[in-house]
């Protein structure tokens, strides 16, 4: 059959990921947007925005980009290179069963994983409730008064606990004691953290080596890394008598059966909630926890969810106290934790809701009884099993047989822990089955059936838990799956995440987290690999880590990458330690001054302080750029002791500063190193490279530029790239190269989320990534153009351009109409939007970052909302709207505002359906404006008592 004469072949490629999925505006939309900005082509706009002096000369050139299907095939191939054995290695990582309802409705649900940290409480009530459940769970299990909403991993939590102990202890000693039974990675991180701060870590047997009079604190692992279950009560008493702090690293599953740290008198408890339904994932991500006595609550690092009230007096949740404390306290901040592990904390809390105290206890008992049966079999074979009483972990003397047994176990598809040259450790878990035990026995030369051994108890009797936990009704709800599904759905419906609208948070890069990128992370071949398996079992991970590192080197112009840091702030810390090690290796131990511009992100000075550096602030000039004269003066003044400078590029003001090369040159001339905060890489990928500009080290926020979702405040990954001269000084790890300086519990941080960034890069290709950067810049300049006249755009280049974000100044409105930046942020909720970044880097401003993923229609909806808000302020200026009783001051409005009496001088229609808001798919915040002051004065950080629920029901 002949083709009709008017038939043409299309060049449209429906599978091109860059064009059709990831980049929002279509070519037609881009043309219209460019016209608004005043350019005839995208390249002309970019030429006017990114200084030619820093532009990349040769474009990123890799293989042809993959389609979604090809990328998934590649991920499958890579995953299959990992060998999924049953790992009984323990050491802080255990098999666990993720309840399918939690996997599907939380971990695989964009309503949960694409949300941001809940700084705007009115649009975050769902995840705030889930986090409050988490805090309640942790505080109950540990027997301590107050718990935070997660930390990065157990080892960093232990280091944070040590630092907190040093702050609050009466003892002025600079020595800290660590139980030799702590997991090796925990001891490694204590050492890393202590060294630059001048603290001494003594490791030993707490019952014979601990000199309580000469320490500011001590930390114990419970159960110990080799299975011992000790009562630390007498040590706590002695520590307290000497004005020192007692810390217990506790396994939350063990706490279901054993006396809690609180009952021992501990001041602080930390640990990981990994085994509450979060797969090991070759090291992470999982949520660590910290709980403290009431008297220390104001010194606790990390985020803390609290209960407050809204404008109607209804209960509302919010982040309390130290929210964004780094931005306020800078180098005096108590820690640099910004991104934590919210998504994983939500999963762990739902695991507790799913099982309730009864279920958790049953799981703990079953794990214990399996371990007892295993021990009995090994004893029958003539082995000595240590310790006499235990929870889930035993240690076996095997002498010269170690190698043979480990090999035999591997042949049975079981990994055991190698301890020294003559012992083997085994930890059982929720997933261990009779066949698992039988395989272990065979490896030790025994042919038993599990029925041959009675499941007795070998828990120390005096340590049995008698106190209750998880008594709150939330942990006793009907566990029918219909109830669970609806509870999780109700919570996510209360929140605004990327699945509903753009989230224009400047500096946070809330871009598309494509489904194809997300799929592989729950595949067992990635999710169920223990971080300490032999290298040959993790070849898939190796292939991915190598290729991803190489591509990130290509993107940044660095020579080597460390994948260890599991957040941006941890990357800063690791990068600064790398610089510090470099100076030390050259005998320049005195170099400890770190220059940081005033506009820097708060984690910069906090990380510098943790790395033992003295922070010297550098002024900004009126246009927001680094004041080059002041910079030069400070660099000269501190030349002898200059360690480094920390700059952000493009600047946190959203501008490509022309002076960046000069700043690098001045720094190097004075013997310093340049740390370039890579949080704004979304404005540079494919256009410019930090390594070419003159920087020596950067972290990349893979959860910003490289598509890992923010998860409501974590997980994240903050790998660091360095120039060759710094590569030998990157962090080591006791379980990989055996070197010092570990900054994360696992050698590759939160390795299991790396397939997201890797598949993003593979599907975009070099050209696609470059196009994404250009469109991110176009989208930001389009917003600046559309809002011009209504709002002042604060900082622009001399050509009038912004980079990938723009700052609008709302301070004039405060003066003319009494409307604050917060009023605007809350009014945006009525319009169906998450507010842009508020009051950072400049108080009273909004920093807007649309990213390349947003379409013209969505950006227009946002601009329409912003322009309508400006009109409302004009009505106040003109006196036609009341200064105090207006839609801005009363925002956000809820469904409650649609019913009952209405005595406001504006209509319900105007209140609830301003421009931007959808008619049918309207987002309704569950609460009116939340009262922050009330919440801090009346600090409640666990689930409110039942009586409150009864009141609410009346
Ligand atoms: C987000 C951000 C950080 C911190 O990253 P986290 O992953 O949240 O620790 C540091 N600097 C800048 C400029 C950022 O935007």
C-alpha cells in the first residue's frame, strides 16, 4: 500500500527523557518565555548570564543518553552483579521486613518522598505527626524524656552525643571514654569528631578502665558489638557524681525486652532505627535517633517536632526551638545537621504503628529464641559461645577454623562476621528462618534440624524490661490493612509535596524525582546488601560507584570523589577535614583560619567550627557580592594561618560573581585552599566546573542537583570532589581501607539511593544535563521578569540577569502595608503553593528557585498568585483593605473558614480561592496559622495524651 502523499515522518522521540520528562517547558513555551525575558535564543540568555571567563570550553561528552527502559535494564544488569546472601554480620545492620503497605504507600509514594523539611508547618502536618510518633516511639523505648526527629546514622549520632556531653557536662575534663564493645565504626567517628576539637578518646573496658573522675562523658554500646548485655547503672551513678555525662547506644529492638537506658540513669541514648522496617541498603539511608533527659532538651542537636496551637486554638504540630539554628548561631551552632533522615524516620515510626508494642515484643522474642537455638547447636558441636546471656548476637571461638567456616558459610549463601583471626560473630534478625540456622550449623560442621533445640531464654534476668512502652493509642490502632492504608493516606493528604505543586525553595532545588530513577532502590539486589560484605559480593555497587564518581569528576573538574558523606553539611565537614589533613601532612598544623562570607549557608560556619577552624566572616558589598577589598584584606591579615575559604557559587544571592577566579587566586597566594559549596551546582552543570574556576574541593548535594528526593527532610547524599593533591587526605573507613577519618557509619554513606542520581545522569546525557541547567536559568529569569514592577528583584548581574534563582524583596511592603514576608508565605498556601525560601540569605526576602522541571503553566500559576498577593497589599496601601484584618494576615484559610459565622471584611471566596488556587483540586491546609511562640513556651514533643483526643472528638 502506498503512503498517502501528505504523510510525513515525525522526528518526535517519545522516549527522550531530557526533552519529554525531565525538562518542564516545551520548545514552544521556551520561545514565549525567552520573549518575556527579552532574548531571541536560550544561548543568548546564557551568554549574558554566565561569565565567559568561567564557561566550560568543551561540552560534557558521554555515551548516548539512555531511555527510561534502557536505564532500567542497565540498573537491573548492575543490580544482578550484587550477590544477595543472607547477612548475619550484625554490627549495627540487620535484616528486617518492610511491611508491604509501608513500602508502597510511603517509600514508593511521591506524596511522602518529594516533600521538603517541614519548615512551613501548615502544609506539613502529616509528616510532622509521623515524626511526632517517631519521637514518642524513641522516647518510650529508651525511657528518656525527649527525642529528636532523626539524625543521619548511628555513628554520627554517637559523635553528636559526645559533642553534646562536652557542652553540658560540669566536668571540665577533655577526655571522653568509649566502651571497647562499641561497633568499630562508632569508635572511628568519635575519634574523627574529637581530634580537631582537642578531645581525647579513651577506648577500654568500662568496668575496669573507666576513670569517671577524668572524663566529661562516657559511651556504652547496648547490646555490645559482640553481644554482651551489661547493666551500666552503677557507672551512670559514678559519672554523675563526677559531673560527667552517660551515653548509651541502644538497639531499639533489644529495648523491647531489656531495661531501658533511661532506667539505667543514662543522660543520652542514641542508635539506629534501621531494623524497624528499613532495608540495610549497603549502608543506608536509615534514621538514627537521639533521646535525652528533660534537663538537656535545649542542648539537643537536630530537629525537634513539638505541639502548638493554630490561630483557632486547635492543636497543630511544628518544628520547635532550634529550627534552622545554624542560620542564627552560625559557628556557635551546636551541630551542622540540616538534612536528616525524615523519610526513614517516618517508615520506622509506621513500622511501630503497624506492629504495636505487642508485635515488636513478639519480633524481639522470636529473634532472641532463634539465637538461643543457634547457640545450643553450636555448643553441641563443641564450640564455646560467648557471652553467657545475650539478645541477638553471639561470638564463637573458632581458632584456625575461621577461614574454613566463613567460606563454608558463604557457600551456604550466608555471611558471618569475621572478628580478628580466630572468632566469628553472628547476629540474627526478623528475617532469619529455620533454614538459615541449619545453614549456619552446616558451615560449622553440624547437621541439625531446628526442632532438636528447645527455644529457651538466655536474657540476663535482672535486665528484663518491666516498664511499659508505646502505650499511646496511635500504637494500638486496629491493624487491619485498610486502617493502615487510610491513616498513611490521611497524613500525606495534609501535606504539600511536589506531586501537587511546584516548591520554589531557593537553594533547595526541588526538581523532578523521576519514577524511573526511583524504581531500583527497592530492588532486593540493591536494598538487601549489608555494608560490610566482602567486596566481591557488591560488584554492582562497585560498578555504579566507579561510573558515578567518574561522571561527577567530569561534571565538576575534580580528580577524585568520596561517596561517604550522607548530607551536604557532612560533605562540608568531610571536605574541611580533608583540607586540614592536607595542611597537617605538610607540617602546616597552625593553618586553622577559615574565611566565610556573611551570606554563606549556616551549615558552613557550623561545619568549620566542628573541623576545629576559626571562622572569620567576610563582608558583602551592596550588590550582594563578596566584598573583594575586604576579602583581600582578611586573606592578607590571616595569611600565616589561612587554612581555607568557603564560597558558594553561584552565590547564595543567585548571581554568578565575576570575581570568583580572583578570590581563588588570592586564597592560593596566601597558602589557603578553596572550598566551593556545591549546593548551587544546578546552575553550573555542563556550563562551568568548580575545578576549572580554581576551587580545590566541593560537596555536591545529590538530593538537590542530582534528583534524590528530599523525603520531607532526608535522606540525602553529599559526596565530595577534590583535586588530586587532596585525594590522599579523603576520609577513610575502618570497614573499607582501614584508614582514619571516617565521617559516616558506612564507607559509601547512603549508597542505596545512588541509583537515582546515576540513572538521572545516564538518561540525561551530557547534552541533556547542560540543557537542564540552561532551562533552570531561563525559568528563574522568567519569574524575575514576570514579577518585575510588582516586586524588587534584589540582586542581578550588571546585565540584569539572575542565575537559577532570584530573590525578591518584600521589606518595602512591610513598610507600606504592614504585610510581612511570613504573611506572604502563608497566603501562598491559600493559592496552593509552598512558599519560597524565607528570609535567607537576606531577612525579609523570598528566594525563588523554580528548577528546570517546572512547566510554563505551573510557573505562570505561581506568578499569578504572587501578583495577586501584591494587589492585596496595594489595597491595604490604598486603605480599601484593613491593615490587620485582611486575607494576608489571616492566611492560611482552612475548610473551617467556609462554615460558621463570618465577620471579616473580605469574602470567603476571596479568602479561599485566590488566583493560583484550583477550584476542584484545591489544597486545603489542615490548620490555620501555627503559633510558634506558644509552642516554644509550652514544649511538648511526644504524642499528646489521650484526653486531648477526647476533647478534640467532643
Ligand atoms: C542545602 C545546603 C547546604 C546543606 O546541605 P544539607 O544536605 O541540608 O546538609 C549547604 N549549603 C547550601 C548553600 C545549601 O543550599
